[in-house]
C-alpha cells in the first residue's frame, strides 16, 4: 500500500509530495496519477523519506513527474533518507539531475538555489 499526500507549504513557496510505502509495479499508477495532477506547480519537493523500496517503474514515474515540472519552467528537489533508495538514486545517476537531500531544510535550500 502506498500513501501519497500533496500539500502546499504554509508559506506558499512550494508544494510537497510526501510518499509513505513502497513504490513498485503495484503502486506506481497512483504515484504517476498524483504527479500528473500537479500541473502548474513550479517548485516541488518530493519527500521519499518514508519509502523503503522503489523499483524501476517507480523511478520512471518519478523521472516523468520531474520532467513535467521542468517543462513548466519549474524546479524539483527530493528528500531521501533510506540507504537502499539513496543507493538506487546514486547508481542510476538520478542524483546528478535532481538534488537529493537528507532533510526538508536542505531540499528547500536546493530549490532556492535553482
């Protein structure tokens, strides 16, 4: 089961997409749909700190969502604190195209620098 919570930050400076659970072939449709609903968002923080596992389908959905935000002249940062997920993001080179941070403060700072 995957829980997805999307909200605008209290100061209105960005949106947060927070996931809880595994992102795999069974749940990727929910994730893809959630990201598709973010049209017009120009500053997005994707919080994966409570995602213990993501497969290639989840990674593809993540990249597709980031592409959509960037096509709208937006910026994205990712929070990831799980060793296995960090390894996946590093091994695939994902962390070279999007800032991957360990805290929301670092991710917000990355958005501010973009």
